């Protein structure tokens, strides 16, 4: 009895898959046409004109203009330069689509014909070169493309759509600023939040949907090693903080390997050391700047407590008195929790994308680093928002092994497949979260 039933279900499944494929063929064709007529020049505009974190004024103005022209209700200057666009389309869930807008203080050396030559004064008053070295130009272009397709297909879904252009992701401050400015109180609070990041490490146009952690949490830590300075010719009369710092750097490397489980990822990186002014002067103190990455509260606690313990133990071993113990500071503005996808929702999104876009366009690739994302603030468990953060490839497959990394001056993305796949995947995911209610069955007639 089971074999015939399986055959029947197989044909039914084939019919559903065929209908989805036809629907996605139409979506793919529409997105490609939109890219060639509107999104390609928009992407090049954003790429040529990047702006620094919390100073994305012209970017936000252009994004708001594009969304307003599509018929969305748009509010600007939310959390600084943030943009919020709302489309109410009947009863149903509220879905938020987020794209980050900021560039980086890097002089572009990509060789692209539309490479940025922009310069901008940062918050400290220093003029900087600016570059979209992390693909945020792809994100905001795809947000406009997704907004257009969802507006055109509003007869196929029901609910409320909230689109946001977020400032200052690179400083992990923009999400908090928008929330503090009433993102979830002044505007419809989402049931679901979706976002994607273009990846130079994935083949162009391929899509990856993690079912758990999409990004690590990050902490920015400052350690000040304190000693007593003096003449470099008489080191025995000093307590040398340079030596303290050197030994501390090496000892910190044991925190991941000897204090957390090998099945739990963690990173402790000393990115900068500052101390001293001359070759023959031993300074009073040395400052070290660290980034600490983890994916769960227990690992984070172990690593942060371990930094304090290692620094204090090293200082004590080298003779620092109690009043010259190291000062360890976790900077609140440089902290973000891990971005962890809501498992059931991520599975639902991945299944919808697979059905609509085909298995060949999906990819499952282990993460090779522990990058962080402030999207995490939008989907913290206490807020009740189910989040899914996915990846879209942006490098020709043959070039993936040698592709310049994000935040490199030579970073570049293949825009057409990155933008169009980002739009397709976003539209499919959003519509899966806001299905059109089936009409009630017709009453029997006599």
C-alpha cells in the first residue's frame, strides 16, 4: 500500500515544485530586467559615493528617495542617518528587511572603472578616504530591488513590510541607535527580521542559510600594562611594561586552546600595541587593543575573565606592585552579541529558497572566521523577533581561492549575480514569512 501512495505524493510534489520553478523563473526574469535598467546604475552610484559610519547622509537620502518613489511610507533620520520604510498590505505577520549603508576609511585599489575616490571628514574631524570594502553597496541596492518586487507582488502576500537602511554597522552602533530612537515602538515591530551579507568567499550568486550561528559576538577590550619607566640603559631600575605586554600577548594565546572546549569557537587577537616614545626610554605603561570573539555567553565570560587573570598574573610575576596592576576595560560601544538564527525560521527560509531557486544555487560552507554583526541587536531573545541572516556569494567561482578579503583596499564584488541573487532570495524569504491566506472554501450550492 505504501508504494502507490509514495508515487502519488511524488507526482503532487513534482507539481508543486514545477509551479514554484515557474514562479521563480518569472521572478528571476523580472529581477534581471530591473538590474539592467535600474539597479546596475544605482549600485555604481552607491559604490562611487560611500560614506563613513554615522555620516551616511547622502546615501540615506538617495535610499529614502528610491523607496518613497516605489510607494513606501518613508521616515528618515532614525537613529542618526537611518531610513525606515513601511508597506501595510493586509493582515498577517510583520517582516523587517535590513540593509547596512556605511563604508570604511580605506583608499580603494580595486581597479574598477567605478572605483571610489570619495573622501569624507569623520566624527573626529579627520579627512579620510572612503570605500565600500565590505559590500554594503550590494545590500542597499538589493533592498531597493526587493522593495520593488514585493510592491509589484503585493497580491501574493499579506502582512506588513518594514525596510530599514541602517547606519554604522562597521562600528556596531547603528542597530542600537535605531532601537534607542524607537524602531520597535514608532514603527511596526517585526515578527521576523531578515538580512543578508554578500560574501567574497562564496561563488557568485550562491546562497547559504545557516541554521544556527551566522556571526560571532565581539568585544573590544583595552589592556593597560603599568610599570615604572626609566633609562633603557638601566632596565634593572624599572618595571618594564613592554616586557609585560610581550609576555601577556603570548600567554593570551593559551586562553582559547586551554580554557574553552575545542568544540566551542573563540578568538583572542591583540590588534594593536602602543607604548614608548624613544629607543632608550622605558615607558610607564603600554596599551594593548584586543578583539575577542565568541558564540555563547559561557565562552565569552571565560575569555574576558581569562584576559584579566593573565594580565594581572603576568604583571605580578614581573614585579608590579598592587597599585600598578593592569587596567582591563571592555568597551561597551565595541560590543555586539552573536548573530544566531532562529532555527525553525531559518529552516523554513532555506526550504523556501531551495524550492524556488533550486538546490544548485544553495551552498553549505563552514565559516572560516568569526566576523561579527550588529544585526544581532534586532533579534535578541527578549525582543521576541525571529531572525534569519544569510549569505550571498559575490566572487566568480574560479577566483574564490585568491579573492581579496572584506575590508581590503582591493575588495570587489561581481555585482550582477550578487545583487540579483540577493533580491531573489530576499523576496522568496519574505513571501514565505507572509503567505497569502487561502480563500475559504465555497459553500455548496443546491
